[in-house]
C-alpha cells in the first residue's frame, strides 16, 4: 500500500535523524492512527531545529500560504513545535517520544482521535517504548520534596525547593498530565481518581503550549495552588532533572506515571531520580494507621511489629531506604508527625542543564550496554531520548 510506504519513510526519517523509535508490532498502527498520510509525507525530511516557513515551503515545493496553515494545525495537535518570538514564526518536527508521551495529551481532548492514539501509545509503551531507561540512573524527572516535610527547610538548596523553582520562572502554563489523560482515554485501563490538569510548564515550553492551545496560561499563585492540591492528594512533585532552566513540574501518581509504571510494571532498576532526602521514621510516636503506606508511590514503607511501638496495634511504620525517592508524600499527611525527610548520606547532584543530562544519560546507557555486550543502534543519538525533544 502507498500509505505504508509513506509511513515507513516517515519512521525512517525519524531514525536517520537519531530519534528514538524502537521496533514493535505496535509502532506502525500507532503512527497511522496519529498522522494522516499527507501529514507523514509533509513531515518526512522536516528538520528538528527551528526553521522558517519559507525554507520549509521551498523544500517541499509549496507556497508559504499553503504550508503554514497545515503546520499550524499540526502544532495545535502537538505534532510540530511552533514558536513565535517577536513575530518571527518558526517550526520544527517533534520526536515521537515527545508527541506520544507528552504534547499530544496536554490539551486533555476526549474525542475518538485522542482515544485511538491513547490506546496505541499504551500498547507501544508496554511493548518497550520506554525501556531505554531501564538501566540508567539519571532519569528525565527528579522527585521534588514537599517543603514542609523536610527536617530543616532553611538548609534546602534552591533546586530542591519547589517554591524556589517557581521563583526562577517568569511564564507559567498548565496542561493535562499526559500519563493520566492517556490512561483514561485508553478504555478500561485506569480508575485513577486524581485530577488531570496539573502538569506545570515554564518558559519557552509554556509559550509553546499557550500559543498553540496545548495548555493555558496561569499565574505563579495558581501554580502554588495546584502544587498544594497535589500534595494533599498524595501526588509526587517531579521536576525536569536539571538545575538551570528547568521547564516542567509534574504531579505524579503511581497508577499512571510512566516512571512509576516503569519501575513497578516494566521492572526497571528505578523510577524517577530521587531527591537529596530520604524518609526517617519514629516508631515510638507512630500510630500504626497505615496512611503513609497507602500514600507511598514506591512501596518503600510497611507496617510491622516493633518493640518501640506504643499504639494499640504494636506495629510501626518502617522504611526501605533504597526504594525511597524523597518526595515527602507520606510525611505530608502523617497525623503524628512520625515521618520526616532528612538529608541522604550520599547525594547524586542533578545535571547542571539539559546538555549535562544528555551527556550523563548517554554515558550510563553506553556503560550498561557494554556490560551486556551490546552496541547502540546505528544512527541512534542517545541524547534524543531524554525528553523526547531534540532541543529539550
């Protein structure tokens, strides 16, 4: 079929450009569900760097007046990155990872098109779409501790302080959680009770979302309100895992988040990167209520008999430190204040910026593959699987 050839050429362009597109029987059904044949044909050969519409039109032998409306529609669907800086509009192609695990689901659409893509993405993910993270320690997201759960918040470093992360931003947007919305649209796959419109984005990424209808503009105060509601609900704050110009704070649940699901379902070596803190328990004051166990997304807490327990059950909360990501979701609602985040004895400093993240990721993945006697796929730039976006 001519369409199959068109889609195959599109996927091959992605791969030749170095983006992450693992083989799977689920891949082509997903691409066909998301892109029309004429769109796949147009996007084949499109650069992953910002490009003027005049240059794109010339490359495709089209007029600007004809190509711009098509690209604008693709941007509104999250398939193309459209930027408008001081009236200069430019476009670049979004990678499949960025589309399928982020931008396509930010608007929270509930139509048949979204439902179909969600179903195919979920199948592709369970067939290994995220398994490049399996043996890598430096993840794309890092847990941010809830501030009031830290033993001495006066000593918290800026990149660990969720409020300080907000202080460094000037432009704010909120979109729907791509993981949670995708799970809900994938028929029968999720009974998650949490709100979806609570994924926070900043800077140029926020501009992209607002300008293209993928999210809505909000104030810093609204960001704080969303973070408070998320903490109350037991969601985990997770930021872009780099210090300078972090552009995202997610509010993650165990049942939908691709990082938690990667650990619990796909059996990866870890979920998101941990904060600089870990939970400490006080068996003497623990009520044995088990609320903390229910709120832990990593299953790092348990109730067990303890000689110091003074409650009626004789049980106290105990932690498995190597599982704790230091988010503070458990301590936030502890009725007896028996849980506290304290500094880890050994802390892995987060990458300085997105390029540092890409470098670390590439080194760790190459080391893991070398240990197994494997080599990287031909033409596969390891850096591009970090955020699913070649520019971050």
